[in-house]
C-alpha cells in the first residue's frame, strides 16, 4: 500500500469520523450553508451585517455634510434654550457643537467596523497560535509537552479570571490614549478565549478514531496534528470569531466612552459620540440614542449570525 493511498484513506476516515461530511457526500460547510439559508436569525443577522459594512464603506461619500465642520454652531439651541433636534436639513439633529449627527453616524460606522475587525483579528491570530502550541503539546504527549500545555493554560486561566472590560481598561491605561490602543486592548481580551477554544477542540479531535487509525499506520504525530486534527478543529474557532466581533464592537465603544479611545474627539466614532452626548442626555436624549441603538443593532447582527453558524456546524443538530 503506497503512502499516498494510505494518506488519502486517512483523510477520508478523518472526514467521516470528525463530521466533515454527511451521508449524502456533501461537505459540512456546504450543509452548513444550506442550513444557514433556511435560518431566519442567520438571514436577519446577515442583512444587519451587510448593511453595516455597506455604510462603513460608502458612508464618507454619501454623508450630506462634513462630520467635523461646526456649520450650525450658532443654531444648536432654539430661542427657548432647547436643542433644535431633527429637521429637514439635519435628519438626526445637531450635536452640542453644531455638527450634523447623521453625517457623523455614517462616517463613524467605518471607525467602529475598523476597531471591531482589527481587534478580533488580533485576538484570533495570537490566540490561535497559543491554542495550537498548547493543543499540539498536549496531543503529542510526553513530559515536556505536558509542561508546555500546563504553563500556557495557567496563563490563559489567569487572563480569563479577569473581567474582560477591566482587563481591556488596564491594557489601555498602560498604553495610553489612542485608537491603536483600543484595538490592542480589546484584542488582548479575546486572546485567551480563542486559545482555550482551539486547544479544547484539538484535544477532542485527538481521541477520534481516525487519529488512532493514523497512528496505527505509523504516520508521525506531528503530521497528524497539522494535516488532520488542526483542520477539523477550526469550525468552533470560526464561529467564535463571528461572535467576538459583536463583543469587540461593544468593548471598543465602552473604552471610547471612558475616554481611552481616539484623543481627537472631532473624529466620529460611535463610542466617542455616545460619550459626548451623555452630558446632554437630560436635554436631548436622542443624541445618545442614535449611536447606542446603532451599536446594539450591529452587535445583535453579529450575535445572530454567530449563533446560527454554531447550530449549522453542530453535527448533532444536522437533519
């Protein structure tokens, strides 16, 4: 029996045992896409995310006014000392400096998306590397591998024991106020989540029948880890990445709200806008409602899609 033939049979056995193929021959991802298309939460989440991304991309071009110009500074308050509010030329009204809120919402979507995606990628990439090292060390076995796994997991447990927002605030306070700081701080919070998730998934795959079959054929453990265990362990990590986008957007907005975000308050970002509007909540609550509702709806969209993906990729729920 040739090595190529043996490897192809192991690949086939891995797919069948790990649930990457269905009885009809369709791949797990193809089956998952079919289930997602039938899922109302997935469709709603997908529409929300698509609208958010579209606004983030074209927002600066369709904004009716400059988000930083204080064009209506002298018209913020009416004769009775109240905020002007929504009107024909300013759909969402004016902020306290006479800037068009609708234009700032459109342009601010790009900053919010950028922070969320970059933060998630930092957590995903670093966490995946740590989880891979720990999972491979535990799967390969040996005293040295066990020590590496124990050390990595104890550090991860320490990070997980800290409240996520408190950890993000601590990192941001140490690094200083900037948009890059917010991305790194939120990304650090995501690292232990991805690390432990990938490590646990690899350990679960390590006891599968296809791994035992590969070992019995004399295939090296390192090759089994890289070519079989790791690819079959990525589904929950991809789902978590979608869910982490929602968390990253909320935590980034929280850091901006606390004054740890972009030091230039004129740059529109939903968290910064919420922080600025909080002082005027009693007089003009809608100025706070616009960014708050936008953050909630966007986070809800990612959450709905992530939960739908989790159900679609779960072999126990396939029918």
